[in-house]
């Protein structure tokens, strides 16, 4: 299906809010934005999916007043066309699978794990990719985000695991591969800030103390603390993301270069064992 023309959904959402001012924008949002997605999420209710996507950056229903201008700006900047072109390029380059891509404005408040106002975010499920974008993003930023997220699609297809069966080691490598794809395609300039928050000595110590013995922990919901960190714990913010990137980056430097679609088809065990984050225990 590739790029879904979500701008039609967005305009319909705004028109319904204008037509029925006494109705809750959250209810209208749920019906116009989330319910059409249920065919991709047959085990979820619309309200559950709405909450899930709001947590990842989907625009807040109360932002409907300014939404029409935002969508017009995104249209004027050719967001849907840009993503479509880049998706086709990546799919051919990586010999990747088909995926349905949904583009929505990003909410104007902080996301989980971030205190800064975000301008982009993405989330990937099996066969579905969401991009949450600010209207003033550059083409390069959009391409970098798409590369990271579509690499997730390729990797998840290779793994073939349900989210509750994915071990922590695969979550780390998933994020590392996604951001390494950005570096490989566009250079270090477009890497996320979390790739360079801590020194190698700091991340290696955290790896040894907190990660090695938890690498087989199952379920992506159980990986959040390791990935995002927590101010109340011994894991600093975004540390798992940086460790994942450092593992993949060091593996590539030691054993690469690899063909475009070769790296994401290597096992997490091989990548970790061949990186600067080796472990003596059996993964």
C-alpha cells in the first residue's frame, strides 16, 4: 500500500470538529484517525490504539484548531511525495518488504523520555510505519527519520518475532541498526543526539553492570528502562539507544563494509560478539 494519504483523514477530522463543537475532540479523533487503522491492529480497540499512538507523538486532539494550517504547510512542503520517493529508493536499496506508511503532525509537547519539544518521531509495527512530523522539517531530517524507521521494518521482518518474544539484545541491535543506516546514508551530521551523550568508558561500564545479565529479557515493554534510562535509576537517559548504536558501529568498523541489505540480516549474537561490547557469557 506504501504511502497512505492521511491528509484526507486530517482534513475530515478538522471539519468534523468544526461541525460539532460540543463533541469531544478525543472522540472525533478516535473515530476519524484511529478507527481506520484497526485493520492493521485487529487485536486492539480504537481507544487503545489512540493511547498508544499519542504516547509516541501523534498530534493531540485538542490541537485541531491549528491543524488545518499545519497540514497545508506539510502539503506545500511535499512531505507525502518526499516520503514516497525515499521509501521506494530504500525498498530497492535494502531489498526490503512492502509497508504501509502513515504521516501525521507531531504533538506540540514532550514525548516520553524527552524534555525538549520534539519536531519528529517515528514508530514501527509489523507492516506499519508511522511518521510524526513538524511542518518545518527539512527534507534531510525526514529522510533520516524514514531510513531509521524503515530499517526497523526490514530488521523486524528478518527476526519474525512477536513483540512479547523479542529479547533485549534484539531491541538494542534494532535501534543500533536503524541509526547506523542514517550514518551510512547521510553521514554523522544527521545522527540523533543520543548517539553521543556518553563516553565509551561510561557506556561500557553500564553495559557490564546492567545489560549483560539482562540480554535475554523478553518483551519490548520490559526494555523501556534499558533503552530510555530513568533519572531515578542507575541508567541515564537514552543509554540503551547509544549502546545499541555503538555496538553496531563498532561491529561495522571491525568487520565491514557490508552490502546494503547484509547488515540487518546478521544475528544480534554475531553483531555483539564482533563489537567493542563483547561478553564472555553465552547470549
